[in-house]
């Protein structure tokens, strides 16, 4: 049975006749019955399924960071939100194949924060006990106190951390104390971006290395 919500102009949800109706990202979708496939999937289709699975799992493990990192690229009212934009990037630009043709996320190609600001040209990272030390080359266009750095520590097996506004871009260096970082269970891949904390907007993240 289908339900017509909010009167004759409202969305239809449920089954009526041979079709099903549902809401997807604010749109009313109507689909006919699925036809059973008779031919086996091709090698390319199987590989594509593997890539979707790897990209989906990685994006899901890091959803909190990606929702934050792609917030300024997501257009209001669009069916494609921040998380979907991040998934698309991972699938199209951050996946590679190993020697056995299995897909994996290449951390050096990963963009954790995305935006229109000019990114840093370089940033070095070092771990000393429970202190993360960062050093970068300041950009003269970011001399104001409004421009801050965001930091993401991404583990490839799902353990990740996000730290925002850790320093002003004009400083060129900072030390960040994280009490239990020396007891981490995995390697962290380190990413930083510039954040305009007044008008909003990020730069694309740059990859700083692994700790």
C-alpha cells in the first residue's frame, strides 16, 4: 500500500501497482520492479564493486572528519551533501590498485579538507612523545588572526582524530599536546588545511606525512 503524504502535491511512499515510491535526499523516486539479471558480471564490474566497497568503508569510518572537511563545498539544497562529495573524491581520485588488483586508499592522494582557499605549500610533522610538532611556510595572504590551521590524523583502519584551529597560519609552527597519542594503535597520516574562521571556507588539505 502506498501513502500520499501532505495532500495531492505531497510525496508518495510505498508500493502501488507494480512500482515502488520512496524519498531519496528530498526527492520522490518511483521505480519499477527490478529485473533479474541473467548474465554474470564482467571483470570491470567486479572491480568497480570492490572499489565502491573500499571507498564506502573508508568514508564511513571517517565520516565525522569528512562531513566537516567538505562542508563548504556542499551547496545548500543540493541532493549531494558533504559526505557524498568526499565519497566521490575517494572513489575517483584516491584509490589505487595493488599488485593483486585489489583497490586501496592511497593516503598521499587523499583530500580530507576541501575548499577554494590557497593551500599551504608545505608542512612538516614530527611526533615527540605526546606532542605533535608542525612546521610550515607561512603565506603572506594569511597574515590575519582569522586564518587558522585544522589538523586531521587519519588511520587507514578506522581510527582517526580531528583538531580544529590549532594555530594561526602566520605563526609558521606549532606544538600540539595530545595526552595519549604515544599509545596509538596505528600509524596516523597527517593532513592540515587553512580555515578562514570569519567568512568561512577551507583550503584543500595537504599531506604532511605519517606519525
